[in-house]
């Protein structure tokens, strides 16, 4: 009888240990999934930031090329500047 009771106690202890191990494994799995999701979202944020920086630098570079090329002195730009000046004068009198 005592031997059987000891086996039953061991089996219940083993069951509890197995349940605890399963819970630990489940928690580890959840944590690794969460870390993976965080890492994936950080990758997307980094990629979006990198793309935005590249776009901003490209626009700035093209703007600098446009300024240095002398296109601001073109006829269309001069007409636009004169039109603005005329509109400012017109609204200044009103």
C-alpha cells in the first residue's frame, strides 16, 4: 500500500511538474512571438524611415540642381515673378 501511495504521489508531482513545464514553454513561445513581432515592426519602421530619408535627400538634391542650372532665370519664371509683383501691388491698393 505504501509503495502504491508513493507512486501515486510521484505521478501527481510529475503531472504538476509537466504542467508547469508546459506553461513555461507556452510563456516562452508567447514571448518569442512577441519579440519577433516587435522586431518585424521595428524593421518596417526602419525601412519606412530610410525610404523617407532617401526621398527627402533626392528632392533636396534635385532642388539644388534646379537652382544651379539657371532655370530660375527662365522667361516663365520672370513672367511669374512679374505677375506676383503686379498682384501684390493690386492688393496693396485695395
